[in-house]
C-alpha cells in the first residue's frame, strides 16, 4: 500500500506583517513553515503505516526552499518526498495548483501505484481547501473532505472507513480505494519525532522535478496562465466609526457597564434556578 | 466561450434530512440583490431525495426559479452523486454566477464542480457585489491570516463561483405569496456505480452548536496572558449564563478547543451581547462576530481595532475589570434573592 501526502510551505500567518501603506505582504517578516494541517496529514499516514506497513511519500509544489518542509515531513515519519518546482508554476490559483500536482501524482503512480492521498483540510495562507478535491476530480477518485478519523483500512477489500465532520456532528463513510482524504487538525496529535527520523531528515535529499520532468503537460493550464481567478484589489476595510468609550476609574467603568448591560432586559434577566 | 450565453444567478440550496440550511436562505437574500443589479432571474438549485416540497420555500425566500433534481441516490450528500447532478444542470442552463454556502458540504461540492467546469472559485467570501458593466462578480474575503481583504475576480471563465460564509449575509423575510417557476430535471444515477457510501449520520449537540446559538458570548484573546487568567472568563460566563469562545491565537495556544474559535477559520456568531475581552480585533476575528447586536470591548490598548467595531469600549486591564464585573453581578443577585441566577431567555 502506498500513501501520498500533499504538503505546502506557508508563511506563518500568526507572525506575518502587512505593509499598511502598500497593502502588500512582507513575506520576509514571516518564517516559512509546514502548513499545520499538512503536518496532521503526514502524522495520520504514519498511524496508518503502523497498522498496514504502507509506504509514505510526500509531494509538494513550491520554490526550491520548500525542500525544508519535505525534510520536516520525513522527520514526522514520511519515507520519501518529491518537490515539483519550476517558474512555470508561479502564480497558480487552486485550479492550476491541482493540475500541477495531478501531473506529478500521475508520474508517482507509475513508479509506485497510489492507494490513498491525504491532504490537510486547507492551507493557512489561502484558507481555501479547494486543491484536495480538485486533485481527486482530476484523478477521478472519490474525495472525502473534513476527515476526523480513519477508522479502518481494509487492504484486501480495498476500502476505508472514515469519520467526516459535518456542520453539526459527523458521518461515517465507506470509500473505495484509491481515494483522497483531507484532514482536520483534531484527527490526531503530532508526536515528537524519534531521533532516527531526525537524522534521516537531516540527510534526506528530496526528488526534485521541473515541468520538463513531467509527462503530457499542457503548459497553458499551469501557473498564472492556468488560473481563472485573479486578485482584483487588496484593501483594509474602512474603519467603522467605533462606539462609545466608557471613561473613568475601573470602578466607574464597571458601574457604567452594568447599567448598559442591565438595560438588555430581554437577554440578561434574573431567573430562579429552581424553575 | 461566449459569455452572453451565461445568464442568471444561481444559489446551491443545501438540505440535510429535508431541512434547508440557513446559509442557503441567506444566499437567496444576497443573490437577490446581485440578480436585480444584473437584471437577471435568481434561481435556487436543489438536489436530494423526496425534496420537491422544499421548492416553494426557496421561492418564498426570493428565488424566481427552482431547479430540482430528485433521486433516491441523492438521499445523503456525497461528492460524486451531487456533482453529477450539478454537472447535468450547469452546462445545460449556463448561469453566470453560482454561490454555495461555505459549509463542509458546500465547499466540498463547489471545489469538485469548479475542477470539472474549469472555472474559478473564491472560498469563504464575506462580501459580495457585482460590476454591472462587466458582469463581474466581486467576491471579497479576508486574506493572509485575516489582516487584509482581497477581492477575487474571475474574468475569463464562466460561471463565476464563490462559497460564502454562513451568517454574514441576511435572508429576506419569506413571502409565501411569491410565485416562481419550478424546473424538474431527471437524472440517471446507479447506486452500484457509487464508490462511497454514507453508513451513518450522527448529529452531535456539541459545544460548537452552543456557540452558534448562544445569546451572550464571552470571547477572550491572547491578551489574557495565560491559560490560568483565561479561566476568569469562564467565571464571568457562568455568572451571566454566557458561552465562552476564543480567538485563533487562543486556540493555537491550546487554551481552547478549535470548535470554540470565533472568526474566519472558526465559527461565525451573531449573539445579542458579545464581550470581546483582551483581543485586538484582527479582520479574521471581526468577520466572525461583527454582526452581534451589542459588542463590549475591553482592551488595554486604546488603539486596538476592536474598539472600531465595539458598541462600547473600555480601555483597561481585563484582569482588573472582569473580576469587578463578576462581583457586581453576584452582588446584584444576592440583593435580589439568594436562589437567583442570570440566564439567557430564548
């Protein structure tokens, strides 16, 4: 059995700064990290390997520096990793990204047939969650999004039992393999990497492919050219006027606040707990 | 691609167990405005099993047309069966805009459909408008962790598609006197050909649901300092019958589980009273709470953006103000009778 985990290098959005004058991202201000949801995707593959003995590959599209997150994935427990990197990929939206990853997955599938693909639910820089289902459609395999548990993997029957998160609750789904899962953070806890993984990761050299290494690529579908969506404008929303400031000493502030809150009689009411 | 062939605004009407999701009704309200500006019909499209009776509700909430695909295989949502339905409808009737609720199922469906239609899809939109001259959908959303808004356009492909956050658009008052056209589309689907099966659906009355339904929310930010200090927010919430939520930072720090996160990547909430305590008010957070009726902000920093959206602001130390507030409520309770407690009226 072979699992491929798709991973993305993202700026740490907790730290990133925006230049308020130009409304552009100061990418230098944020360190690049493995997308947190993708770390959970790798971890889930590791858990599945413990039961099935499968092989885990990771695949990323990104700049040459993205080898760092492939090494990080190896540290978590992946066996091997691919990076597709080429100027032709630059400016890709979700549609062009899923096309490029699809072409790489086709090639990987020829080397070692793929039984399952796992992606994070979304990347924290784009927050779209559209690439995973896009890849599944292109490969014509079923996507199961928002996965919170991989309950059972049946290698003989080639089926997998999955819990998928819903707006209110969850559903239990059985899917044929190969299939593609996108995982929520709550699916697992990232475990501390054992020392041999860290040593392996430090020495690991990912397999690097350019567009010319992939087969039957329609270049028009790559990068900016292959992206139907464009960013029209970036803006900081107009600052609303803001409300009233409650002034005074802390005691006076709290007293005024109490008066305001107690006016909300339809919401905050004294009710007998014996009712 | 001849763009003139594409006309009309379509809304995906998500139903679960025969009940239409709130976000779909909100989108009918938002879609109505877009359709009126473009002077085209507004349609809802509805897939499921035994769902014909829902069509009138879709019309009452603003649609001119309802496209129905009713088939036993469509009983529960599945990507493969639902997208087959959509892929039969859309290339045939060619709407220029399609909106989906940004729910797990809406996002799942839209992502799959966008790939097959080879068109653009904007995720988790919070503001919608149209450029009438160019018939362009302007779908805006917080970007890059939510400190800035980006307007996404799809100029060269049709239909233009977006998923829209629940609870940011307003549904119209239903008008049962409205009339509209119902178009039933027949479809061939075979259960044997489906590669996924829904074995069980478990409805969970979780904390998340409580947050969405809460009338009073006490939301804390990283400014509370540490997880111990954060606990006084629970005391305040217990005292007044509120529900506790947190910002993305707080959840990332592990002070609260993800289902209690409020904001773009968490829950969108619209309570009667919202306490924003020791949180700065990043756009990513504000889009998830700005439609609350009464917003009380407490923050040390007088320039914190949260004061811009707050109804009332207190510049001060939450660790000083909140305990005093708890004390006041408790004192009032004691004055009015020992067995009383504050509770929210539903």
